[in-house]
């Protein structure tokens, strides 16, 4: 059962080399959490900034946690975010296959080779395959660690069930380098002989990552800082194989607040949740990029970056060791900036589904309402509550006609509407210029400021004090017949008040 060294050499020849190569390797266990999205984004940015290769790899070896349809969610999210991959399950590449369960044949061979090299051993004990480090530094050795290699191999060949464990040195220290945290040294006695290959022949997460990253020529590994404790064992695996260690980029956690990390288990937001909440993809990406990274030099004070601009300026030196707090109000600020900067046509298209939630009248053009909303919207989901009056005039209190700043009261508002109604009825064209002209002409004749005419008109056509747009725009969008009908209703209300 000796390792086929020729096969190993052939695999080495297949490894793509030269240039930056990064990978995003999600497990298909649900929607894309903010932390995973940040990992995907940083990994993509490193590749694009370095004119390198970005790889998508699906890590599905933990079969018990797989969620049906989750792979499709990964593809959809990556595509929506513009995080295009150069190699992956759907596009192929020189290091295929890119789905871990399809790479099953590799792991057993590499595990056997590692045993031969003395950095792993066969374990036949009845233990939990996924047992974790208990934290006790004086743990007794695994009984199989000292088993005669020939005896261990005999048991394997006779079909005895086994796992493969990493052989951690008892003495000395292991030092690894992280691009953000620098050099970190740990005592080997604090590390456990982790399982590398399970009884079913599938690898554990830690082992598969090392083997796959090497075989795919990965130069930079981006992951959360919770994996810092596993990094020494990764290093020892690379050393055991005689492989070059990639650059580690451990990112500090994204926090819900000062004490709590964002967590799937706690129901914290996914990318899909944020989109459903009315946030734009571009704003989400921009904000997520700054959760743990900041531009340096002359760009240090800048916040708004397109994805392409991020790829130009992203550098590892800007990654922070400090946790980042996910501030939904700050994200709203980013979102409003992106909304205001959109082309009117693009905003109208994005806003239309939300407009149609509240305004179903086909005679009212969504684009006309969108034009009033663009400079007044933070998130798209707030649109319906702002514009319901276009669909139906609310049953409002006549007290709304009293407005100190506009110097209006009930009798004055009644007088205004009675004088304005025939002026508007006489208009032969119904556009902003004509409607505004009628209102300002009346104000001039009455010797009052425009606001004293505009306020009663707006209350009459909208039935509420706070509206996107003023009396002129609302009347124009409603159409002449509906606007005049509402003014007549206003007159009746004031006459009864």
C-alpha cells in the first residue's frame, strides 16, 4: 500500500504556478452571511489587484450540514455582486475538479503519503472522528500514535476501520506568519493530533483545505481570525508534506455590537436579507469592504468606492486587526449615497417593484413617482409607506391645513382652494409649468407668498403633511381629473370643519 510517488509527481506537475491565485471556498449550508461575503470580496480583490486568478471551490465534505439549493445561492450571490471567478465547478480550469466531494480520491492518497513521511498515523480507536482540542495540555498520547507502522499497515490492509491523525511534535514551537497579525508562535504541546481523514474516507475541513490549496496553487488564504488557532497545525501539515506555505490573511470578526459577533445562529443578516431590506448590492459591497479594511495614503478619508476602484486600491496593509462593528445606520448612509448617484432610469427600474406595492393604478407611471423619491430615499423598502396617497386619498384631519410657517388656517385654506379650483379647471395643458403658473399667479393676485397657496393645495391632493414632492408634482402625477376631485373633497372637508 506504498504511495505511488509517480502519481504524486504527476499531481505536482499539474499545479498552476506563477502569479497571485486566491480562492473562495464556501460550504453550501445556506445563504451568504456578511462575514462570508467579506471573505469572498477580499479574496476577489486580492486576485484582481494582483492581476491574478480567482477560484471558486465548493467545500461539501461535511455532508450532514448541506442545504439543498445552497450551491445555486452561492452562484447567484457571486454573480449579483460581480465577483466573477476564473476557475470553478461551472467553468472548469487546470486544477479541476473544484467540488471537494469530487476530489475524494486525492485525500486518501495524500493522507497515506503523510503517514509514510512520519507526520501522520493510522488510529483505530473508538473515538469521535471530529473530536476537538480539549484545551488540556497534559493529554495522554493517543494509543495508536506509538503503534508499530508495520502493524498499523497490516490492520489497514485487513480492513480494520481507521482514521488518520496528524502527528504533532511533542516538543518545540511552531511559528507562522499572518499578513495582519505578524508572526505568532505556539508551543506544540498545546496542539492536538487532529483527525485528517475520517472513517468514511472523507477528509476533515482542515486537511482538505491544505491539500486542495496546494493542488490549486493558492498563494493567499483569506479566512476569519477564529482560524488563527488552527494555523499552526496547517503549517505543520505543509511542512510535513514539504510544501510551500501560502500567505495567511486572517480577518478580525464582524461584530453585531461590542460584545457579540455577527452570527448565522443568532439570525444576523445575510446578503439576501440585506437585499430584501432594500439595500443596493453596490452599497452592500462598498460597506462590507470597509468592515476591517481601510484605504491608506491620500485615499484615507474616502468612503465611496466602486468595485472596480476597490480592486485598484485594495492592499493587504489596510486590513485591520481590530473587530469591525456592523452598523446598519452607516449602511443606510452608504445606500442613500448610491441611490442619489444612480441614473434616473436605473433608480426608476429599481424602485418600480416597491412603488407598485403601494400604487397599483396603471394610469400612474412609476417613473414619475420615482423621480420624486430618488433624493429622499435611504432604503428601497421605505418607498411604499411614503406614496400610498397616490393610490387612494387618506381620510385626513382638516387640521392639517393649519400650518404656521406657511401662514395658513382653516378659513384661509378654504378660500384658497375655492379660488384655485377654477384656475386649474381652466388649464388646457396639465404639466408642471402650467400648474405652477396657475398657483403663483393666484398668489400674486392675492398678494401672498406662494407657500400660502401651495400648502392647502398639497394637503388637498395628498391628504398628508409629509410627501415626496410638492403640490405641483403630485397634482401632475395624479392627473387633472383626480387632482381636481381631491380638491373638491378638500373644500367639502373645510366647509364642514
